[in-house]
C-alpha cells in the first residue's frame, strides 16, 4: 500500500511542477522520489533487517541521482533552488 495518496501526489506536482497535471517535469519527479525515499528511510529505521525494501530504496536513490545529474547539466539555477527547497545534499 502506497503512503502517497492522490491528494499528496497532486500537492507535490502542483508545488514543484506548476500544475497538478504536470507530472513529467523533472522537479516534480525528483520531489515525488524524495517523498518516497524519506518514507522508506523511516520504515527502515524500525525494520533494520528488511533487505528487500533496502534494495528498493537504493534503486530509488539511484533514480533520483540520475535525474538530479540531468537537471544540473541542463538547468543549474533550478537545480540549486530545488536542492535548497527539498533539503537534500547538505
């Protein structure tokens, strides 16, 4: 069961993508992945031996990393603003 409800997803896409329908923007995708990563990290703090979820987390982190690298190449100012807004890469 996903922790991201339709309302949460719509809010994330509206905040970072501009509109609720703009689900393909890089900023919105990175924000959605960050939300999922934070949720799974909290789960793994309680369940340290859940290795299949740990593997899934590493997959999500890698996907977010690739999107962030693409964004840093194409839109450096937007990349820096998004990193600041999401609070990642301290």
